[in-house]
C-alpha cells in the first residue's frame, strides 16, 4: 500500500476513534457513603463470651453498599477485643464501645461486661431453671424427658447447663417434668415431657428437648407450670391453659386435654400459679379463684372432694395479693399476712398441726409480716420483712433448710440467716436468690436439682452459680441415649 494511502487510513481511523470516544461505556462514579449502622447497638456480655456485630453501609438514597470495607476498633482493649470481622470477645468486667468506620462515617455499639449472675429461679419436680443477667436460661437436675432444655436427654445434669435454641426469656416456670419461658416479645415456649400436651405445641411437638413456641397469637406476660399442664396470662389479663385436663385444671369448663392454649373462664387476672392438678389466680380487687381437683381441698372454698372445671372463688374475707399453688395445697399473701389451705398431712399449711385437711384459707401461725411465699410438694417457704427465709412442712429430704431432717408444722428459720429477694419451692427442694444475685438451694439433690455439681440431699443452703463460659448446646433434633453411670429415676 502506498505511503500516502496508509497515512490517509491512519487519519481516518484516528478520526473514527475520536468520534466514538464520547460514546464509549464507562464505569459509574463511586457512590458516596452516607451512614454506617451497627447492630446490635448495645449488648451485655460476661467475660469469655463472644458476639458478632454487623455493620450496614448505605448511600444518601438509603441503598445498601455491600462492597464497602469496614474497620472495627475497640475503645477499651483491656475489656473488649474485636476482630476484623466484627466479632467481639469480652475480656474483663467494665464498660466499653466498639466502633465500625468507613470513609469518614462511623457508628458505635456500647458493650457492658458484667459477671454472669442469676436474676431469678424456678424449681420444678426434680429440676430447676434460672435466668441470668445476660438474658440466658440455665437448667439443671433430672433430664430424662428433656426438661433441662439442653438439646438432649440424660438422667442427671448436676450443674447449670445452658438452655438451647434462641430463647432469651423474660420469665421462667418449671413444672413436674417440663419447663416454659416467655420471651420479651410475649411469645411462650415450652420443653420437656409432653405426654399430656403440656408443651402446647399442637399435634406436632417437634424436638421436646429444646424450647419451641406454644401455639397461638396471644402475647403472654407470665407463665406457670403444673404437674402436666401449663397456664399463662396475656397482656389483657386473660388466662390461657393447656395440657392435662382430667381434673378440670385448665378452667375451660371441660375435662378434655388441650394441645394448644384454651381460654379460662372469667378474669381478667393479675397473677396465677399452677399446682399438681389445680390452678389458682388473683383477680382485680383482691379476689382469688381456683379450679381443678379438690381431692384435698385445694380450691379453698370450704368443700372437699370432686373437681371444678371452671374458676371458683376462694373463701376469704380479706383481699389477696399473691397466690402460690403447691402439689396439693396453696397459700396466699394478704397485707403481709399469710393464709394457707388444702392438704396438711405434713404440716405444710403452717397451722401448727398435721394429719388434717384445711378446707378454707387459714392464717399461718407465728409469722408476720411476709413479703413472698412459695408452696412446694409437701412444704412451704416464705420471706419475712427482713428478707430472711422460713419454711415448714415435710423435711425428709432437708427441704426446710434448717439443718435438720425433722418436719415442722410451724415456720422454722432457714440456716445461714441470708437475705433473699425471691424464693421458689419444688417437689422436695427449695431455691432462693440473694440480694447479691446468688442462688442458694437446699433439700433433695440426688437428681442434681440443687445445681452444686453433686447428687446428694442437703439440709442447709448451698450456693449455685452460672458457669463463667457457655458451651454451645447440641444441635436441634439430637436425642442422646441417657448417660451411662447416672442415677436412674
């Protein structure tokens, strides 16, 4: 090709390139970052625990910018460590913050590192459950039906073990062989034995060894667990019950078991408690109501025998503030005084005698004023105005905590003189929480229900503390063979 032609062609190509250049596709300009949001924005951890934070980066339109790198830093390296992926590990107690930053924008998560302590405790038949200040649940004791909620079955869990699943309960309840809790959003969950539908999950209970929601849309505020039934109050004061109903303990005017919550007649109620085969509640104005079996005068209406499948008024002329249902007896607080009724063969009504049945609420002798009461299997415990504890009734397993195994039909001081903020009575054991948030348990312990790591009865209170480090519970659906060498039922 002649040189002149080459020059002409080159010029033409250059012109074409120059002409096309303005229309060539180019990458869009980089969007600017408008905000960074860290979730959660606050948390409570205990030393050794970890939490993974997430950072969401957005532009000015609110669109997420997923490809923006975020740097994580801690304001208190002696208390909190953080990885490049946003995983925070608590090192020591104190307050600190984690900062997520990118391109001049940042957000902060505030972290409190505290010692893990128990807030409250619930005693059941042969097991115990408690809540901690970092919103966890722990259970210990007999676990042949999965009532400890740890994702497997075992004969005995002698020390507090973390409840599996996503439950972060605001309140807990322990029944004979099952447990229940309520999440902050009002959702109730139960786990453990389900032979009478006491878990409230309908016909498909799923894995009973882990918490699963109770059916229904009600938002609950409190919950109680009996021998084979459960009851709860919703945010309107309506009572709901489910499970065994052979004695009318569900209060729905029927004697048919319910696998999902059924509305109790009457109400609204302010508080309720579930016994072995009966339930009691306190309504507005201080009226108390009970329903279910009356074989041992559990209903407190001055009658004996039969059953009531709907709420019946407790016969008392004084307003009731709080009621606690035991196995076959009940007690109620009224202006600092205590009234009890029902089975008294072990002296559990505190009248000073035994081998009797108390048909109507009768004052407990020799104690006043009182601030709390807990009715157990065959014993009762209460807190005095100075926060010390007294107990009475059966004591063959040391459940009165006075250092003896002798029964008392009148209140006897619990050994140690400690100050307690709450008390809970199980079948044959008792637990209470001190003002320092330490749980002390006494009584029957051969199934590990005292949480001390031992399997022996104790007639004096012994401290039970949550583990400093929590091991992840087994995956859902795992049902293990009962552990060899553990004590069978």
